[in-house]
């Protein structure tokens, strides 16, 4: 299977994409208005008063700026007809984006029970061939797996029921459980954006396409230094830099990292 994938991967040619960054002020304004309208609908349904809704939105905006240290929607990227402005925010428009704003609005109304969870980083494996300097999991790596695929799916469903709008699959190296990831994605419920946090190991154009078809939003590939030797040394693995560049080369451009 892996050999077949490698052969197909060599044959795959992907047309170069344009930058997903939204640079047009007009388009940015449209996105901001769209996000505002979504939030207004959510808050107005709770308050029933236009003036209270505006005041609540202002408080939410101020809270956001105090937490993230920047105004809402500064840098926006458009991928697959959805807009992204933070790694921790699901693409807009989507059920996940609507849920995230509903959860945030709920925090401002004490009578609302459900506040959900914005992002969950879920380590689905302890296997990893790297030896990164910053790793705090060394004593736990490469032991027997603790969670079966069905247990992972059960946990994910619980978090989805709790209102988690973004789940990042991590590890160890999550790509080592690629077949499980396909199953996880295929059985996941609507309303959550899924990402993979990876060193790039085992990521290829063929797998990227399969992951996308299964519903993955994107992958984050960790690159610690532009100098290959420094990156390899930090990661404790002489092929670490190549594993970040291979998917880059086969996918032609970094834009492919978020689809
Ligand atoms: S890739 Fe992650 S799990 Fe593996 S050694 Fe590095 S920090 Fe640790």
C-alpha cells in the first residue's frame, strides 16, 4: 500500500495555487460584515434587544482583543470558499464557526450552560522517531499504544458533543496512525474542524488528498529553522528537514497545507 502510494505520489501533478491571503480591503470588509452578522444573529436571539446585542458584541470584541492582543480579523486567508483568521478559529462560514461564536456568546450570559471548547489538541499516539530538544514526552514515547481506534473515536465524539469546534490531532507523530486518522475523520460528526500537527513524516500529495476527502481542514508542519542542519539537530533526526520539505515539494506550495 505504502509503495503504491509512493508511486502514485510521483505521478501526481498539482497546479500551482494563488496565495490564499485576502488582500483586497473590500473583500476583507465583506468578511468582517459577514462574521458580524453571524454574531449579531446569535446574540440577538439571546437578548431580543438590538441595543443589548450591540453592547454584548462590543464586550465580546473587547475580550477577544485583550486575550489575543490584536483586533478581530486582521489577517485573513481564503481556502476552499472558507475564511480563516486564526489557527484556533474554525473556517467561516461553517457550522463549526457558528458553534464557536455561540459558545463565546454563551460565556457572557450566566444562564447559558453550554460554553463548549474552542480547540482540543489530542495526542493520538506516543510513537515518534524524532528526538526534539523541546520534547517533554521523551519518557513516554514509543511505548505500547494506550488508545485503540474505537476509543479515540469515542473520546472525539464526547468532545464534539461537548461543543468542541476544532480538534488538532497530535502525538508523538500522528501520521504514523494515518489509517486510523482516515477512520476518525470518516466517523466524525459535523461541526468541528480537524487539523493534524505533524513533523511532516509520511505526508504526501496522495495522502493529503485522501485526508482532504475524508474531511480534514489542514495540516500544520513544524519547521524550527530554515537551515536544514539546525532543524535536524534540534529535532534529533538527520532526515527531519527533508520530512518537512517533501510534502512541500510534492504539494508545490505551502498554501496546500490548509485546504
Ligand atoms: S515530534 Fe513531538 S513527540 Fe516527537 S520528539 Fe519531537 S516534540 Fe517529541
